[in-house]
C-alpha cells in the first residue's frame, strides 16, 4: 500500500539532489530507502545490468543476510531477471505459488520470511538497464495506480544514472554503469575493513560510512577509498591504493 | 595497457605505444583520468572533447588518433592499471565493441591479480568467476586486509587460495567469514 502523503516530499528531495553534483551510489541507496518507506516493503533492492549482460546488486534499503542473497541470486533467476528481460513490471507475485516460475528463488524467499515480491524495470528507450525489487513480509498487493507510482520511482533511478551527461552515446552509458559498479565494490571493501576496525557489523559500518560522507559533504566512494587507505598496510609495491 | 600511473607495458603496435606514452609525457589524457577516477573514460571523438586534455588531444589528432577508450583495471580500491583502445579515421566503437572491451578488461584484471601471487596455491584464472562475485567477497576482502594487515590484493589472493585449497566456492567462503560462521585465518608470519 503506497503512502501517498510522503510522495511529494520524496520526489522533491530526489529532484533537488539531481540538480547538484551528487554521488550516484549514495543516491541509489537513498532511493531504495524512500521506496521502502513509501511502499511499506520490508526490503527494497536495486540491481543494474553490467554490459556483460549480468545483473549486479547495486543498492538496498536492507542489504543484510537473506535479503542481500535474494537480490544477488536473481542474476540467474527471479522476478528481477524476468522484469529485466521483458521490460515489464512483475507485480503482486505470490511467493507461495511461484515454485514453478522460480524453483530456486521462491523457496529461499519464503524461507527468509517474505510473502510477496515485486520488480520494476529501469527502462531506457527500448532496453532495460536494471530493476527495482520490493519484498514484503505480508501479502502486499499493488493497485494499478500504485504500480505507476513505484514505476515512476524506478524511472527516477534511471534518470539519475543518465543525468550526468547526455546519453546519446553508448560511451556515456558505459562510463556511468561501469563507474557505479566499481564504486560499489570500493564501498563493499570499505564496509568490511571498517567493520573489523570498529568491531561492528557490516551494516553498522555502512551507516558510519554514509554519515561520514554526509557530514563532510563528500562522495561515499571517496570516503570509502580513504577508509581503505587508512586501514591498509602502509606500503603496497603494486600500487593498490 | 598501462599499470600504475607510470608507463605503458604493452601495446598492439608502435604507433599506439607512441600515443599511449604521450599521455604520460604530457601528464594528461583519458587513461590518466580513468585511473584516477576509477571509471571508464570513453571519447569516441577527440575533436569534440571540449578542451578536457588540450595538449594530448592536439598531439593525438596530429598522429591520426581520433578516439580513445580508456578502461580502469581495478577491483574496487585496488587499482591495477588502465586498458585503452585507440581508434583512427573517425572510427567509433558501438555497444557490442564496448562489451568486447569489457570482457578484455576482465581478462586483463584477472591476469594482473594472478601476478600478485605470494606462493600460495591458486586456482586457474577463472574470468567468468568475476561475473558472479557477490558483495560478501568484497566485504571479506576488506575484513581480511585489517585482520591480517595485508594489502587488498593480497587479501583477495588469500581468500582465493583458501577456497581453492578447500575446494569450496569463493562466495560461500566469504559469506561464512562475513556472518561469523567461520573464524578468520591466522597470519602467515
């Protein structure tokens, strides 16, 4: 069920971000948080297709344990994979009856406590570049109007990816997608390093990274690189900085 | 191909090497930016690069190069080098060409990572593995860097060596480490 009263604030906040110099990875994380709040979904994730044709996990409102695995296994099977291939939303899927559709995905999703799943394509003209994925612990059903609202939020994610430059060239899309995917890897490495340095969970380490980035108005990926430089050994002859 | 920010290590022909070296002589160009920013810098038409690299662009155009496609060779914060493709006579790379470049980037990255060996057992370079690497592998890599006080590349080498020696999937090993189902390995020394 969409909470309509939050929508104007969410769209205004995201539009404000898009006109500034912004960090794409942080923006996509914030977007998944917003989608979770607006839709009441328990976990919201975003996957992007790399240009090798593989769906890569990019950002999530709840990126731990079972949810993270569910976002990641959809590289081979699941609603994101279907919605990416057909470029159509996969909505109101009842996980209790999805065994034939997704024999590997559905049982895992149910074991993780989820009852409903939805996936919305990130569309760019006649192709899809990724998908937005919502999981519910109750059987959340979307009406037609609500499907349009969530699809609009998925479109905002697409716009953010394409926003930095005109996307008339395959070059710009490749730059943006590959750049975002590499940034995410840096952030994952920093989450791991920081969790050991501070003795906290990986999720808590991520929260620390995000608040440092916000506090210093720096890009999440730059803050992550600093963490890795500070916590690594002093000299690396191979130049891994 | 370029590693570090210092010199060209391989090129498909001497003319390409000359243009690649030009970027280092001048201290600017798409490869330097790709290395510094950790993202591809793809310029199909150098003549329209809006003065981003004034000296490099005019020298490159003078030698017949009209496009540069520079891809960082990196695993997150581990920067290994840059693979750059140069085009001439206004030829540009389309989506399929760029896909092929990215596959070459995967292979080159894998080969460079394998050269980080410290003598521990290592699986054969499995390029396709990088397509399915999960977040936990990178998290475990960061954790191991801190736990063992080694570099990030060595942390990944150590993870792969353990997975290979025990005949288990890298993704599964990493998930066990991240969730605490398995203790961290001891330091070597």
